[in-house]
């Protein structure tokens, strides 16, 4: 397991999330490499449609790429896949296993993120259970999660006052509106379509990375 907590600086910047319905399998590694070249500081492998065999194959390829580039790879939902592939950690939703269970299985060095939607109470529980970062959203109309609950800037500001650990934001984030979220306290801009749905992935990633300043990469 790649240690994430020993490099807290890596939990800041563009958090690029893959989508199996958006990225063809044969260009997955290439497109993630482009996102990293553009400044992505954290990658999440998200695939809810392919077989376990295919998901393990893809995740292993991405672990190898991300280790070469010094960028942690997070697995969406699947603690066992994260453990088997040596990924840096896992991101958990409301209906997945608990943060404390994931921490027990993956160890102290794993990066464990928790979706907290628009609920500060969820974040408080996740932090107490050992989360490495908490995530809120959606903040804006979203291609990937159009029906997700709405979060707002005031929630982000309250969370920033409450927590020391990194805060991720997701949902319809653009390079333009991302800046106000960073100013309000976001450490990670989690983006799917805004990066991997663009013709020039590297250039798209760079625009998000620039929300954190010209030296974000």
C-alpha cells in the first residue's frame, strides 16, 4: 500500500476522477497520463460497470502509472480492489463499508476519503473514524451526478472552520467557479467531465490546476 498520509501536500489540487462510460478502456491509461501532465495531484479510478477481472486489470495499470508519476491512485468504493492492487487508498460513499473498517483493512498509511454530500454531520463522523479527507457536493449542475443533493459555499466555509484535514468538492466544477471554492477553503477540486470529457485533457487539467496558483503541479 502506497503511503498517502506521509505526503499531505499531495492532497491539494486537481482531483481527477475517471468514468468508465466516458473513457474507452483502450485509452484509459493514456488519458489519465494526460491529466497528470496537466497538473492532477490525485486520481480516482471509478468504474461501476465492468467485470471484476477488467477492473482489477485497469486499476493495476493505473497504480503503476501513478506510482511512476508520484501521484496517488484512489479506488472508488472497493476496499478489496484497493488492497489487491496496492492503490494508495479508497473513496467511500454512504452505502459502502465504514471508514473505520476501511482503515483497519488498508492500514494507517492509506488515503481514505468519505463522501459527505451536504451534511456536515457526516463529515464529523468520518473524521472521527479516521478519514484522510472529506468530500462535499454537488455544488453546481453536474453531468455525472445531475440528481445529487445540493451543497453550498456556506457549508464549505463551515467545514473549513471545523476541520484541519483536506476538503474535496465535487459537482459541476469549472475552472471559473472552482476558484471561489478554493478561496472558500477547498483543498481538492474533484472533476470528471470537466477533464475527461474534453478534447485536450492536459490543457483542461491545467486550467483546474491553475485555480491553486501557477505552481500547483
